[in-house]
């Protein structure tokens, strides 16, 4: 089966047969089927169970033989001892792809490996491709949501393709993306990778126009030479971020018992990532931070950063962090100083970081940003301390001392002014083609309110960070990746 056929069957099925349908709320045969239907799948779903009957108003078919229509995808949630017979029946019905949720195969030892290999041989002989076994399932965001997964999470369709060798990591990562208003194009829990493996999924996401960036969680690579070849090609087209599990000896043992993956030598694996252009990350939150920088900001043209701060301490920390992550904080030239003199009080610091020293005009923040970005000596602006204006307003509204009718107009005007400021920042990013990276203290991220500044930015396509270290680590990573990518492109051309 060629890539395009596999892609269509897995991610754009028109018909799904769900084998192992159950009315028991405690069983995966209920939960996954419920997620498919509730999630908005617009094709036709055929529940199958030998007992027949109905599933909450839908006919349950006794067997595949009762279904006359062509089937694109089979979701298999049956007992381990019935998986082989089920796959053989799917092959007989010429179903091109299947997702085996059932566990108990190669991850359990030699006997399970033998069973798994028999199932894969049967599928391949009949031209059927399989996800799993021992998988959480597959989510596809396009052309309509297809949520054939265990987790009852709310996923947004979007630009991130996610391949994980652990179902719960898939939920954790995708939920973090959704929380930041970044959606998922495809989520594949690869399980034991008895048939389709991480390299295959990379190829599928390579040809996916809806996938702009790829995130991987792997515990081991079965065919490292082939993976390296594919990864080099894909990473030249789309950013590929990778989180590795099983890096320590004890972690490698846990990985072996988890998905049956051979974790391998961590130093060799890091070398593979460097050679292929993959960005290796250390944590799931770092993965989301870096992905957000790739997806929501223009590509930086260099590593020179202008820092604007509403408080001195964050500016000092940011300067140290920039140096650690390979970013330069250049001194301001005379022209920049003269231009900033015109918009800030006379006692401003005249240095980079630019300490705004509690500006009396909110627009002076974007005035300074514009001045920095217009200068050829700056490639990006780090904007620290947004959100404080809104927090002042919120504390006025919450005051038990001053009546609300006294504070209301002032507080609402402050909140409105900060939203206008955010609109100006968003527009400046688009106009200049240079990153302006907003950092808002964690308190404002947690504030439950209409037009929360952090959420407002993310709803308008700009990731907001909670601390300088997160933003600077992500920016440094993107700068290094962009520099390497440009060098490789120049060598090729």
C-alpha cells in the first residue's frame, strides 16, 4: 500500500468499523466508540459485537459479514486471543488499515512477540497496515475530527502532528497545546509499532498539508538507519521536535516493558538527532514552548535581542539567560538612544535591557519596540512584564475598601488600554516580520477574566510565556535551528 492510500485510510476515513463495541461505560469498547461519535466524526461508523443489538440508537452488527459497504478503517478492541482472527477477517473484507488497541503482545515478552509477529504477517499478506498493537489510538483533526482514542480530551484541530510511543504522553502534550490555543493535525499513539513505526508516521506527516510542525515522543527506534534518512528529509521541510524516554539505564528498562522498544545508547541517539536536524527537547513543557515559538512568531534573522522590561530584575535575569542560550544583547547605538529619548522619561537607563521605569503612557511600550525592530542591529524583541496593568485594574475592582462605582471606569479603561497595546504588538509582529516575544507573570495567566491578556494573545496566534527562561530557551533553540537550516540550504544551492 502506498503512502497516500495509508494516509487516506488512517486520517481521512469515510467509513469506520468498530470491532468490540460495548455498552459498558468502564470498557474501552465503549469509551473509544463514544469519543469517535461525540468527537464529531462525519463519516459512517459500524459498531460490531457478536451479541448484536444496538448501541444507544445505533445498530450493532454481529460480524463484518453483515456490512456491505467498503470500509476504510478498522478500530479493533477485542480480547487478545481474538485479535488474529479479527485481523484475518478484516483482510478478507479488504480493509486497508486498522488500529489495534488491545495490549498483551511484544511488550510482555517472547510469547507476546510471537503472537504479534503472526498478526503483522497476516495483515501484510493481505495489504493491510496496522497501528499498534497496544495503542491509545489515533486522532485526526482534518477534514473533520476523528477521535479514535482512549482519552476523553477536547482536542483542537491545528498545525501540530504528534507521534508518541506512549498514549498518556500523547494526552499530556496535546492537552498542553490545546491550553495554549494550538491545535493538533494528527495524533498517533504508535504503541508497539508491530507494523507502522515512527519513521512511517514521519513520512505520512511529511505529505500532510495540515501539519506544519512535528513532535515526537520516542522510547526507541526499530530501524535507526531508515529513521535517520527519513528524518533528515522531513526536518528540512518542517521543524521536528523530539522528546526521548529511556535515556537512563533504569529508564531504558521501563521503556522495554512499556512498548517493547529497544531504547539504545543515549549518546548515539543524540548524534542521530543532530545529524538529521531534529530538535531534541528535555521536557514536554519545553516541547510546547519551542513549538509555540516556531508556530506563532516570524523566523528570527539572527541572534541579537532587544529587551524591554517593566521591571529591572527580569531584565537582568533575561540578559544572563540570553548569554547562556547563545543570544546577544547588543548595546544600543547612538541613533537608538536618541530616538528612545523622545518617547521615554529623561531618567530611563539608556541601555539594553530598556527599563521602561513605570511609563506614564502605555503606548511608549510599543513605541520602543518599534524603534528597536526598525534598527538593523536587532533581530527580535523580548517584552517582559505585560499584564501588570490589567492586574492593577483587577485589584481595583476587587477592592473591599473603595466602592466599585468609584473604581469601575478607571479599571475598565486600564484593561481596555492593555488590550489595545496587545493589538499593537500583534500588528507590529506582522508589519516588521520580526519576533516580539511577550512574557507575562504567571499570576495573570491564572486570572479568570474576560480578555485575559495571556489568553488574548494566544487566541490571536501569539504564544505568551510565563517567565523569561521559557521564552529565551525557546528563542535560542529556534535561532540555532534556523541558522543550521539556512546553512544547509546554502550548501545545497
